C-alpha cells in the first residue's frame, strides 16, 4: 500500500513513520525544504520521544522516505493524507484552511488511478466536501474519494498514542475508501482498537468535540481549584474523589496554569466560530476559553503575591517553558502569557527547559536569560516557578536548591511537590488548589 503524507510536522511525521512501521510504503512530503533536507540527512526536526529510532528503522527498511516533489510521489499513491497546519486565522479565530486547500489543489493534477484523499488535519465541518470540490474542479477526470481521519495523538507520547489508540475515526462516503483505510489500519486489529466508521461531517465534529471536552475538564478543575484554595480543600483529593466515578474518569483533571499547546487553544476558538457560523450557541466552550485565559492571569497574581506583592527587581528562576513535558513545542504555552507580564513589572527572569529554549527565545522578551542547567537557573534566585512538570524537576535536590537560592519562595504551578516536604526544607511554598 502506497501512502503519501502531505506535511511532515508533528502529526505527519509521526503518522507517516507509524504507517511505515505497520508495513506501508510511505513518503512524507513537505514544502519546507530545510525540513526535508534534515530528514534526508537523518536528523529529526522536532523533539518527540522515540521518533528518531522509529524513523531510522523504517528508512533503513526502505519503507519510509522524504520528498518535496509531488510529481514523482503522488501518481503511485493509494492514500494521500493531508496533515498540514490549521492555525487560528489572524483576526477572527476561524481555523485557517489555506494550507489544506492549497495541498488539495497541488495534489489534484498528479492523481492517477483510484486514490483516497484523507484529511488528517483538524478541520471544521464541511472541509472534506470543499477538498472534494477543489480536486474535482482542478482535475475533473480524477478517480478519487475524500475521507476524514482525525488524529488524536498527544505530543510527548505521540508514537504510543498512534500505535495503541483508544479509537480510530473514519469519516467515509464510499465502501472503496473505507476498505482502503481499514486495510491500512489492519495491524491495529490485533489489539482490537475500535474503528469507528461514520460520515464525513460527524468525523470532523468528533475531533473538535473531543478536544473541547478535554479542555472543559481542565478548565472545570482549574475553576474548582480556586474554591479549594479559599476553603482549605485539596484539589488533588477532590479530583481523585470525582474521578473514581467511572462516568467522570480521573484523566485530565490536573489543575495547572491553564491548558496550552498547538491544539486546545486554537480548536476551542475554532469550534466557537464554527457554531456561530451555523447559528448555534457554544456557551460552555466560550466559558472554557475564558476560564483558561483567567487561569493564566491568575498565575501572574499568584507569583506576585508569593513575592510579597511585587515582582519588581526580583530574580525568578523558571523551570520549564514548553506547554507540557516531553516536547519542544512552545505554541500557546502558558509561559508566553505569564512571563511577559512578570517582565513588564520589572522581574528578572532566568529560565531553563530541557528541549524548548530555541523555540522559546523568539517568542519571549529579550531580557530573559536562558540557562543550561537547573543549578545555574536557581542560583541567587528570589523565587522558583515550576511551570512545566518535566521529569528533571520532579526529583529536585531540595536542600541543595534551597542553599543556592537567595530567597525561599517556591511556586509550584503543576502541584508536583507536597507542602509538608517543601516546608521542611524551609521553602515558602505556593501551589494550585491545595
Ligand atoms: P506542523 O506545523 O508541525 O506541521 C505542518 C507541516 O505541513 C509543516 O511542516 C508545513 O511546512 C507543511 N505544509 C504546509 N503546507 C504544505 C503543503 N501544501 N505541502 C506540503 N507540506 C505543507 O503541524 P502539526 O502540529 O503536525 O498539525 C497538523 C494538523 O494536525 C493540524 O490541523 C493540527 O490541529 C492537527 N493535530 C495536531 C496534533 C499535535 O499534537 N500537534 C495532534 C492531533 C491533530
Ligand atoms: C491534545 C489532546 O490530548 C490530543 O488527544 C489531541 O490529538 C491533540 O491535543 C491535538 O488535537 O493536537 P496535546 O496538546 O499534545 O494533545 O497535549 P495534552 O496532553 O492534551 O495537554 C494539553 C494541555 O493541557 C497542556 O498544556 C497540559 O499541561 C494541559 N493539561 C492537560 C492540564 O492542565 N491538565 C490536565 O489534566 C491535562
């Protein structure tokens, strides 16, 4: 089975490598020559655990290759996945579909034989039909179907999520397209991964509804964390007590500095716009977005309060910049909302992150100093802010860290540590909802 993946980013590269691992012959195609050249030289342009080994193994086996050239790759394809970005459109919050539509138009001319074009990008309802229209208009004689196969992987655990998914969603309109996709995903039958076959519109809405629901759980627990703070309750215990109810489930109930990343922020806003476009309300999701923005703002106040009312001229050691651990992705990371607000009020920031510094630099104020080690970061700091729960920060040598600092404030925005332990080590400890 010949698969072409248009877009070799977080989703395209991981999905392409995983399909190759399943036994398909895959070409990952990208417009970005630097990215493809890096891949051809054996360098992985993103940080995703396990991806370098997976890519190398499949390149060596001759099942995975990289290209910028449509003409030599598209004609032989049985399935072409569109996995390009769908960022927020500047100014209005809609999902920007220009990359998806451009990809559709570009591949159309080269189609030969029956081909299934599969939207893997997260796209608003109606996009698959528009992709169909564009291809038909560009190449009226092409023999093709358009399908929707939204992707549910998480950055940082992308390969495991792809190889052992909770479900695969296939939005299809023809038996031929369904058969091709089922054949591609057949290796998942072994572990009985549910394949949910549905229509195009439902598949497109499932993706947004799933992300919005997960974001809702996070904003919900973040709001409850405020009530916990005011009343002396412990949000961990509350989340556990809630989550033991199988109808609620314990996942995605960790209070934190607000959700970030390349998907929840843009997809919640895009879903609101989609609802508006179709004349229906989206009050729950609007609240989720608002609560998330205020949670990030609340983190700034929390840090200020912990520093005695002002961050001016205080040295703050920030541990973690990426939106979650095990990725170098800085898109919509809480750090991008929280750190500039502190710098504006005169804070002096030293930051550490195991993978995200190069991505973070152009997005954060120039005055921030980036450190290579945790020790350099905390040295002479008035306060530590733990912003991303990388493993490196979970087992800090607390006695040593405390002795290196000038002050004793420790603000744990991921609730990694226990208060009694931190107080035993002499820290003024602040966390979320506990
Ligand atoms: P990304 O920005 O990492 O990668 C997109 C790639 O597409 C880029 O390398 C870009 O150069 C390439 N591209 C754009 N137009 C092209 C064209 N016409 N031809 C060839 N290449 C082209 O994006 P991503 O994070 O992989 O996200 C892709 C889509 O998948 C988005 O819709 C996103 O919402 C969705 N998604 C992402 C994740 C995730 O964890 N990142 C998870 C599930 C779904
Ligand atoms: C998310 C979804 O989990 C994936 O299923 C989906 O495919 C993807 O978006 C997408 O559509 O791109 P991802 O953004 O990689 O994946 O990461 P998550 O693990 O979901 O975390 C998102 C944000 O929520 C992070 O900032 C994280 O710190 C925060 N979060 C997560 C919490 O604050 N609390 C939680 O309990 C869980």
